[in-house]
C-alpha cells in the first residue's frame, strides 16, 4: 500500500528465469513505502519494467541461475553490461 492508500499489483509471469525474477522482486519490496521511497504505482512499475528487461537480457546471454550465481559472474567480469555498469541497448 502506498502512502495515499492506493494499491497496485504487478506480474512477472512468463519471464524466462522465474527464480531470478522472484528474487529481484523480493528486493523491490524493500524499496516500496513504508520501507523505502518508491511511493507510487508508476514508480514501482518502472522498477518492474527494469526487472523484466534485466531477466530477459540475461536469459538471452544464457544466464539461467539465481542472484548468487549472478554475483559470482559479475566478480569474474561476466554478466554483460547490466553488472558492469555499462549501458544497455
């Protein structure tokens, strides 16, 4: 629930890596009011769109694991531009 009393639901169904999507969505919960600063459905939707794009992009690069393996991949210089701070196209 947002500070104005409104609610919103978002779906991450149909993504190629449901585990990673679920883990990222769990992290998103901490950003939503009252825990964090995301306080409108529009703001949260931007984060959800970013999660969708990230999961799809990583899947296209062959990544099918969880956040733990994603972190290890970043430490080894992998993970594509998402994890190296580069721009996505």
